[in-house]
C-alpha cells in the first residue's frame, strides 16, 4: 500500500497538533502532511459522509484518528472549548459556533458527552469500514518510554517508518500549540492525567451523567 499523504482526525483538544508535528518532522518517507493535520480538510469535521467521500477519493492517504479518554478530554475542553459554546457542565447544551465547517450536521447537542460519542462512534465505524483509517491513543503518543515503538508499529503496515535520528522527545518537551491553553510538555500532561480524571469522577453527579450518556463501546474499542 503506497501512502503519500496523512490526514488527522480528532475532536478539539485531542492531541492532533502534537501528532502532526511528530509525523511531519520524523517520518522517513516523503509524505504530505499539514503542520496541524488539515492536509485534505478541517481535522475536527464531524460529518461522516463528508469524510468518507475523501477516504474514497484518496486511497493514497492514511487517516489517523486521535483517541483521548472522556474524563481527560472534558477537562481539556473546560480550559478552551474553541468553536463549541457550552457552560462547562456535563448537563449544559453545546453549540458549534462555526457552521462554515459543520455543513450537513446538527449544530446543537444536549451535552458534551453527546458530542464525544458522535466523534468516536464515527471513528469506530470509519476504522471498521476502511483499511486506510487507524487510530492512535493520545496517552501512548506522549509516553516517552514507548512512543517511538508505538508509532512505528502503527505505521509499519503502511510501509512508513520513523527516522532513527528522530526529534520526538524534543517535540514532547514543548507545548504542542500556541493557541488555547496547552500543557507545556508531555510530562505535565501525564502528571495531570489522574488529576483530571479524578476531578470529573469524584463528583457523584458527574459519574451518574457519564454512566447514563457515554457509549461504553468507545472505551472497549479504543482502550482494549
């Protein structure tokens, strides 16, 4: 399989900028990838039929979805929600404020978990239906002990590889983006992982809301 382009997919705050930098600077082969992952289209698009059209028209493109666990993603969204307007609660309605990029989908959701479900239900279906769609886990990408092996194994089947003199650690030691409220390094992100999870999970009301609304097939698919 000859891959000449890489398109990233992921919700806001899922790690797409970080992975874009790593791949753009460290893949051995001559691959086209936008510096922020928007190689063919806006990477945060949530319109499945739109994305599938691009998958069909671009068989030489590897589409990589970024997975971030719900609790940690919610904490990131509380810091900066970009084009999603909400009141930072798990019960508040959420509205996409930039319809320019969201043609063909509903713009209002009953809560933030519904948006999360829609993104990752879509990614599960795309991965199942298309050989050129895969996923990478955010917390595996920022794990310095295993990141090179992890990405190498993911790319191997597509005849892509990482340079031996890669600068991945250097990238992980810096903020991945200038906009929003990014962490300063992967070490900081790892240190905050459990703290962020507990911040959401220690509230009984939050636990009940998540239990009611989260599609647990997402966890089974991306974490096992």
